[in-house]
């Protein structure tokens, strides 16, 4: 049978609560579906930083590279500035492992409907560019501490970087409803988005079977709430994709259920699976964080590893939970993180 090595980074805050619960679920699943998992744990986190002065050790990236996939909880806590924790752990992993696709499904689950008054059948995929764009470290403060003080932040949109994410999105669209939406802001204001649109149009000519549309990000934010059924695959830059991927889940059930995959499609480096949410310092330590976002991320990981049957079974069990009252407070239930994990294990 198949054997997989997983590098596990619980990270910060509720990452340390939802990851162990998810691992128990994975262990049970592996017995049922006859595959083997080896977990290697890494304590890279803000606590690690406070002890060692860095978010990971010097050859951290080399150690992390050695696995079949990475599972991460969350990075960032109020006691360490975000620019240190994020640029010291989360962003280096996404970039050094060239995980340029950030796949974030937004899908209605049985029994819940987020902030929407009526249940809608929402099912779209956000394909977020994950390696460049607005998230660049080019720029900084000029004329500090003078009346002319200013800050400049460059966006980086390379031809290669834009083409590969757009091509990936078209490929996905071919396997779904053959419709693809591009998130843009090209009404003459932002140069990088005119560049983005041109590349999108060129690649759409090579994919005549896919029906395309483009929406400016402002009205797109309105339409994913009002008419979510218009969308099937949405391709977006790093920042736009980040915004859409919190907005989408709030319409289906909230941050507690939003999964994601950071993919290196070529398989040259490991891919990383993590919930969309962060460390949630406001609820950390209470054992009430919803583990579903992380468990659903594990479903994506199993699909990626080729354990399709196990993935489908785990997803079905997640929906049995959302259909029941066996949920955490964010979904209106009164169970703890651990109890939700136990309920899923029972269902497996
Ligand atoms: P957050 O996602 O941590 O929390 C936002 C809100 O959602 C909070 O009210 C929180 O209680 C709630 N929430 C999040 N996950 C939940 C869950 N599983 N169950 C129930 N409720 C949940 O976002 P934030 O407060 O903006 O950020 C906190 C820290 O996490 C910051 O340091 C931020 O930079 C970091 N962060 C990291 C990641 C990541 O590691 N990928 C993602 C987002 C934020
Ligand atoms: C996410 C997070 C991160 C991002 C932050 C913490 C850097 O918000 O994974 O969505 O913007 O990518
Ligand atoms: Mn985000």
C-alpha cells in the first residue's frame, strides 16, 4: 500500500488546536483506506521566533522540502509583528517551493448557509496567483521622519507568472463548466491589470471552448454575494484572490470552513495545504475553533496525493457534520474543536 510523509507545521494560535484534531482524523482514515502516513513535526511559529530569533532554523526550507506534502495551521500572533512572522515562514514556503497556484474552493455545504438569508447553491473555485503581484517586497519608506515621508510598494506582474496562473485556470475550467471569470481592475487606473487582461485575452483565444468574462474587482465582490451561481472558476491576482477568498466563505459558512491548497503543479517541490483562516487570537485557547477548514484542506491534500476514495469519504463525513448540530459555535453548535474531530472519526 501507499505510504506518505507529511511535514506538519501547526504554527500559531488555533493552528495548534485544529491541526492535531485533523491528524487524528487522517490517522483513522488511513487505517480504513489502507494507506500509511508518517508525520514529521516542525514547531516553526511565533513562539519559535521568540526563543530563537527566527521563524525557522537555517536549513528549515531544506528540511521542509523532504516530504510528499506539507500541512500548515496558521502563522502570526499579536506578540510578533506580522511582517516578521509572515515573511519569515508562510511566504517563503509559498515562494521557495514555487506554489504559484492557491486553490480556494467556495462551496455550499449541507445544512449551512453562512450570512446569506436563503441557501444558495454556491460552488466555485478561486484560483489565486500565489507568488508575485501586489505581494512584493519591493519598495519601502522614503524620507523617513520628514514632512515628505512616503511609502512605495511595487507590484510585480511577470509575463511568465501571469501566463502560468491564467493557463492553470483555463485548464481547470475545461474540467468543470467551461466558464472562467477574470478578476481585474483595468478601467484605466492600474497598469498591471491592463497587462493581466491582455494575457488573459491571448490565452482565451487558445481556449475557444471556455466562455470567459471579466469583472472589475469592486463589482465582482458585489456579484459573488448577490449572484454567486454566475461563477464557476475565478482567476485573480494575489491580493484580489486573498480578498475574494474571505468574502466567498462568509456566504457559505464562514472562515471556520474555508480550505485551501498551495500547489506547485509541476511537482518539483512539495505543495502545502492549510485553512484560509489565520491564528484567530480572539478564540485561541478555548478549544472552540472549527477544525473543518483544516480537515477539508486535508481532503484536498488526499486528492492531490491520489487517495481519491478516502478524500471523497472524508468530505461526505464533513457534510454529515454540517448537516447536524454537532458543530462548533461559529456554525451555531456548542461542541468543542476536539469533539467535532471525534464526531468525524465516529462517522468515518
Ligand atoms: P483570522 O482568520 O485569524 O480570524 C478572523 C476571524 O475569524 C476571527 O474572529 C476568528 O475568531 C474567526 N475564525 C478564524 N478561523 C476560525 C475557525 N477555524 N473557527 C472559528 N472562527 C474562526 O484573521 P485575523 O484575525 O485577521 O488574523 C490573525 C493572525 O493570523 C494575524 O497575525 C494574521 O496575519 C494571521 N493570518 C494568517 C493566515 C495564514 O497563516 N495563512 C491567514 C490569515 C491571517
Ligand atoms: C491568507 C492570508 C495571508 C495572505 C496573509 C497572512 C499573508 O491572509 O492565506 O489568505 O494574504 O496570503
Ligand atoms: Mn487571507
